[in-house]
């Protein structure tokens, strides 16, 4: 007598506590994350004449403008480092942060039909929006390596710390992106405010100038911006510019706080996303 074939059943239960983050579930749905990353990357450059070349054009144009405005007209100090190299080392991590935060903010609204129809960890949506910017960052890092060779900038043992500062930048992007993605699902004003805030952040972050130019009494307050510490660290690792550990730890603390708060806030609102979108 033939037995009926066994079928798998997926039982969806509400979490008992909003602060319990099930990273194992996210790992089981990693193929969904990868699909969303690939989809977002393709959509970003679809029907463009230059395609991925924009990932080179944007930093080159930005560095040229910063060199003209800050390096020539404003006379900003680069600590003896060629100014284009100095500016590019600051812009590459900022570009990933800016794109990741902006994309994550609008990710839940852009995928609301998917959220309402299919079950999967909602955390996958903002994470995919952020991670789709990794290709652009890799291209930016390649361009930065070319600048290092062109300006004959030798690397020291500090360069081994470079991944640590990039990881800090990714963590800051994820933490802030998760907060804004969940908040924008509730309050649509967030989506209008974030682009303006990122424009201000471009000037409030030491990209075109050194953070050492900020008065000493404001240094700790200034480094509440987590990307200030990231950029200081990247420049220290690659260019040998000074790095104050006290201000870097302030940025690292803000990064950790943003990552924890963002993860918890997103999961607290996750069960209500399908209803409020």
C-alpha cells in the first residue's frame, strides 16, 4: 500500500517579544535577500546609456568640484596629502552611506505589494536596498587604489585596519537605514526629509576638509556623526593622516547604538508593516 507523500508545512507565528531578533530566519531566506539585491542593482542602471560607468563618473565629478571649491578657493588643508586623493578617500565611504540610507528609507514603500502578499523576513528589504550599493563601493575603492598609484602614495601597516573602518561604515548605514525604513512606513514626511538631511550631511562630514579643522571644543559633538569617525579612520589607514582615538570611539559608540536601535525598532514595527503600508 502506497503511503501519501509527505508535504512540508510552514507555520507562521507572531514573535513573543519584539526585541528577539531571529537572524537564523534571515539566513534561511538569504536567497530572497540576494534576489532583491540583484533586482535593485539592475533597476538602478536599467535604461541608462552609461550604466555602471556612473559609479566612476559620480566620484570623479565630486572630487573635481571639491578640489576646486575647498582645495583651491577655500584653501582647506589636506595634511600634506594630494587634495584629490584626500577628497576621494572621504567620498567613497560617504557615497555608500548616502545611497544606502536613501534607498533603505524608501524600500518598504517601494515593495509594499510584496510585503502584503508574501511572507519572508521584512528585514530583507532594507538590507537588500543597502547591500545593492556594494558594487558601487567596490568600484569606488578600485578608483581610490588607482589614485594611490597615480599620486605614488605608499601604504603602511595601518592599511590592514581599512576593513575595520569600512565595516563600521556599513554598520552605521544599516542601523540608520533600518530606523528610517520603518519610520517612513508610518510617517511619509521622512522620505521627503532624508534627501535634504543627506545634502546637509555631505557638508557636515569631513569629506572636503579635515575634521581637525573643527574647533577642539566641538570635536566630541562633531563626531556624534558616525561617518566622521569612519572617514577619519579610512584616511588614517590609507593616507597616514592623524586619528584621534577619543573622537573615533565616540563615532564607534554612535554606530553601535544606531545598529542596535535600528534593529530593535524595525522588528518592533515589522508585524504592523503590512497594515500601515
